[in-house]
């Protein structure tokens, strides 16, 4: 840092002075901490929502597969109770399939 400051670049010196002033201002530090906490909470919520959405999508995909299997078994004449047991669908769901 000393090498950069000794180089005489006005922009570097100005940035360093702002940095020092920022670190000495308690209110600015608290605002930055609050900002960092908000960003952490926001990212945590986004990641949670993403995982939840993926789980919902996976469950829907599994249900679609079960329905497809149930339709095939029903078309082959298997009893609805057996189809429900094999696919995990409810008996009412199996009976509603066409």
C-alpha cells in the first residue's frame, strides 16, 4: 500500500483517504454491516427458495411418471388397488385416470 501511495497517483490517494475516513466513522461502519447482513439474508432466502422450487419440480416429475405408469397398467387391465400400491398414487387418483 505504501508503494501505491508513494507513487503520487491522486486517485489512489483519494481512495485511501476515503477508506480511512470510512473506517473511523462508526455510523458508516454500522450501515455497511447492516448492508452486508441484508445481502447475506437475501442470498440465503434465494438459495432456500431455489432448493424448495427444485424439490417441488422433482415431486411433480415423479408424480407425472407415476401417472404414466398407472395409465399403462390400467390399459393392460390391472386392478386399481394394485396400480395404486405399485405407483404410490391414491386409489381415487387411479380411478380418475382415463
